[in-house]
């Protein structure tokens, strides 16, 4: 049996054609970036346009083709185009306080502004190209995504999503009725509150120990300080009483002098009156 090898002249054009077909596919870049809880800090550097959406949102579904077209121009405009699925990233939903969908944010070197213009590709491009974002007031640092307050909001949203997932698991997978799931969460809340209260009590006792656990030297020192304070207070009261007595004596002496002066004046007037009467009788 003779095997005839294919001609190399026919293989070369075929290989070149296959390479030309594969290279564009492999070289194609993903213009639209996906932001998650794990990589969201990347948006703090450079310029970004970020869309927060949900797959079930009709307005988000209408915006998605326009947003994809806008993302293709991101490299030419020097801006990163990204999207966030709030159903999969509840932490980012709380971190950016997403109350309406879709919500679009512009970020320039960590400074965030909410986009509220028209939602067309040309409007998005002019917003970046003409730097219209400079006329929008940035979000306060208190409500910035990297602030302590927004970190707490992110943790709260994650906790709420975890509780929701647990509720769905108990009702759908385990088969527990809805009211039974509510009872379980109520008991878990009470138990966690008791545990947290005990932890706080232990911390308070450690930082501020009660009297029965304090040393006798501490009480002796405290008693000595209290005794010295009382003695000092008693001396101050005695000095104040002495000063009041001196003031009373001075005041009484002054009044006595006034009385003496007043009596002398009355005697002088009386003598003058008596002397005048005698002179009239003589005449």
C-alpha cells in the first residue's frame, strides 16, 4: 500500500488562510470591562465611565447596545468603559448608593461624578471629548466609595444579600415554609444580640474593672486622696468663716462709729436749740 503525501505547495496557502482567519479573533480586545468587588479599586486611577445595571431592568436592556458601541470608542477617547451587575455585586451597589437603574458614574483619578445627560453614543462621546464632566459637582468625600461610611454600606448590602440567599435556600431547597424561615432569622438575631452583649460586657470589665477585682493598694491610695481632699476643703471653709467674722467685726465697728457721730451731732443740735431758747427768755 502506497501513501501519497499531500503537496507542500497546496498546504502553504491553506495554512496562511487559516492563520489570517484566526489572528483577528485572537487579537480582538474586550473593550467593555467588568468591575467587581475584587477589582473595583482599579477605577480609582485614570478616567472611567461606569454603568450600573441589572439584567432584568428594561431600561438597562435598551441602553446595553448603545453602551457597547460607546465602549468601542473608549481607547480612542482615552477613557475606560466598564459595567457593574448589581445583582452579582451587591457590595458595589451599596458602596455607590445605587437607587435607580441604570446609573452611570464618571470617575477621574478617584473623583466621582454622576452622569445625568442623554443616553446616546454621541452624548457619551461629547461628554468625554469636550470634558463636560468638569461642570458637574463631584461627590463629597464623605460619600465617596472608598470612605468609611461607604465601606460600612457595602458590608451591609453584602449581609442583606447573604440573608436573602439563606432565605431562598431554606424555602426552596430545604422546603421550610416562609414563616419558619422568619422564625429562624428572628432567633438567630436574638442569639447574635446576646453574644454581642456578652462580648461588650467582657470588654467593659477588662477596660474598667469593677471594685471587687481591684487591689487593696488602689483603695488605700484612693482613700488617702479623698481624706486629703476633705481636709483641704475643711481648711478652706474655716478660712472662709474667719474672713466672714472679720468682715462682720469691721462692719459692726463702722456702724458703731456712725452711731457715735450721729449721737454727737444730735447733742450739738440739742444744745444749740436749748441755748437759743434761753437767750430768748433773757431778752
